[in-house]
C-alpha cells in the first residue's frame, strides 16, 4: 500500500480511541498493526497493514545484518517489536483503539497529529510532533545529503 500523504489532527477519546481521517480510511483495510516507532528521541506510533508491518520489521532486521539463528540481538529486536505492537480494527465509524502502553510510550494523552508516510501512518502527540517539525526545519532536510 502506498499513497498515504499529508497530515491531520485527531483527539483521543475517554476510551483511548481515535478516529482516522476519511482521507486515510479510504486507503486502509479494516485490520491494521499499531506499533512503537524506533525513534526514542521523538516517540511515535506507526500504523501499518499486517503485510507492511512484516516488511518493515524485515527491513529493520536487514539493517542489522539479516536474521541468523541463535543471534540474541536479533531475537531481542523481534521480540521487542512484536511484544510492543497491537492488532487494531477500524470500527464502523473509522476509529481505532490505542492500547494504554502504546499511548504512554508516545506521550499521547489527547491531541494527536496523524502524518502520512507513504505506506504507513505516524501518530504523535501534538507536542512531540511540533518538536520534531522544528528539528527537521533546523536540519534543512531538503538540502541535506543522505
């Protein structure tokens, strides 16, 4: 899946649910995976399709040298990501429930910024999103070589 662009604001309700904006709902299936982003400096949650989540985790493993039997570091990565992810269902009115441990990790309590990132969505607290936006602005991401 691709084509997830732009950003939108959202609000967590008293039951820990957020309504996904219509522009994203029409592109997403009903069954998704919500996981911790590995960026601890600007914590976020990432929302993938099941296949997209597995592809993403495979790319994380490849960046560490690829999976190898009896490699404790890679086993730890796999366990960490699967343990800290949740299957989520988009309900009939476009909401997903965000588990308390994931909301706590991402510092999400009320206001959320939902950003498209090609094949997944990124959910950040409004405060962390703003801090990350400022960091990107100072880093001149458009001019910086990768």
